[in-house]
C-alpha cells in the first residue's frame, strides 16, 4: 500500500512551473489541506479570487462544538469528535509552524430553554450527550443556570450546560494554516479561475481570467461558489450559499463568563472584550451584504438571552456566505468520471470545526487513495441523485 501511494504521488507530480495540486478557492479547507499536502512533499498552489480570509472562513464566529448541529448524533458524531480533538493539537502545531496563535480556548456553553417543548428537546439531547467521553453535559434549572452566568434572562425555564467545547479565532486560524503551508513551499495566487483544462478524463490545468496554470490534481474548494463548477466538470455539485450575519457590540457590562446559545442564535464575549452576537440562516443567493432585518433579528435574540445589555453599542455588522450542501453534510470526494479532480466543500455552519477532518480526508484521498478519518464514508458526492 505504501509503495502504491508513493507511485500515485509521483505520477501526479509535474514539471517546474506547474503544481502537483491546484486548489480552486482559498478558504480554510484549502489552506489546511495545502499545509498537509505540502508537508508530505506535494507542490501546492491555492487560487483565491479575492484575499485570504475575506469570506466565511475569515468572518465566522469560530465555535467548536462537536455535540450540536446537523448530523448529531448520527451519522457525524464520531467525525465531529475527531475534528475537535484535532483542533486541540493543531493549534499548537500551527503556532510552531507559523508563529501565529489561533486563539484556541475551551469555552463552556449554556443552551437556553424558554418553553416546555425546548426543555423536552434539551433533556432528550442530554440522554445521548452524557455518554460522550470528554464532555460534561447536564440540565440546569433557572437558578443553577444563572449561577453559571448571572446575566442570562430570568425568564428561562432552564438550560443545557455543556462543559469543554472550544473556540478559535477564524481569521488567525486561516492565516496560520496558510503561513504554515508556505513554510513547505505552498503558495497562494490571487487569481480568478474560469474553467478547467482537460484531456480525456484528466484535468490538466485551470483556466484563469488572464492565463492558465497546469496541474497534476485539481481540487474544487470554492465554498458556496463550488456549485458553479458543475458546468466545468459535467457533474452536479449540490452546494448553495447560506448567508449568515454577525453583530460586534460594545457594552459597559461585565464580560460573559461563557457562551450562551438559544435556538440558532448565540452570544459570547471575545478575547478583545467585544460581544459577538449571531446569527442568521438566509437563502438569498450570492448577496453578501448586511441588512437591517438581520440586525434587528439578531438583536432581538441577543436581548432575549441577555436582557440587561440594552446599552450595547453596535460597532460592526458582517455578512458572509457559507457553503451548504444538499443535506447539510460535507462533500469531500474524487469526482466520478475524472482521474484527478476532487471536491471539498459544503460544511455550512460547521465549517471551522469540520475543517480539520475535511482537510485530512482530502489529503488521505489524494496521497493514499482512501481516507482514514471516521465518518468519511458519508461525504461521497454520489450520495446525491444525479440530475437528469
């Protein structure tokens, strides 16, 4: 098997002036994958139409909660736990390689419940969460929850308390991943791709707005724009943009002791002392502009959770487009019908957490022909029915 993977790698290496692996798109999955592959000896080029961290990977909140969200507990719990564990070690690894602190920290959470239905749902989640190793999860009544965070609403029925989920600072995370890759000669070019150059069932390069780049392997990692590449390769990639907006606020109140969640919304104090409150889930095409309706919706949930912070001053409102697959789970696979074309996208709101696992799955597929990360079998592109 080792000899086979080495042979495969050598077949995909090209001459000087070309890259072994070309990524179309420069988000966190591309940058992490580029680091892993360049460390294994691949010549890696990442094509980014804009600037590093200028989209969802750089503007996300950065929460690392492996117990909540799509695919929980089945089929993605084991994968999410793997990703979280990798983040803990990767933070040190990237710091050593790049000199950049990604801001990894353990940040406990309260998931608030106001209604009887929300209480029942939270307690049902606790039944399976309590058996997950490495995390302490329990139900807290109103008094106990406000002991943990005195600033939460007195109107809550209680809260699910989750000890030990984490967080990173996303922009520093993607910057560290890219700088670490550059240590092993990976490069990022600020160029816009417009198509693929092919020869039979092989992709031989990427067409740019003003030139071409030859490639031994091409990875489509264009975030919410990956679906547009379906026309390039003749295979449907069911990914659409999911818009999310975040408010950055300043308040005279004490910092929150932990992160507070309610429904799809959250609020937490960041290391710089600002309050971050989010988020929205908007299907609005490729419009990535902030809007007053989202601001008002986020503020309403924020003040429902933390009603005393009426003095909060809005400093910045950001919006970004997350890549959402047809079922909300990642797509990381070699594209059928092509010898050397891969795709890595579709993580939705879990992109920062899942980036470590997605990058490792992709690296394993390219270098060894099969992934060695639990849950990777759920990321195949052919799980979606082909469009006629």
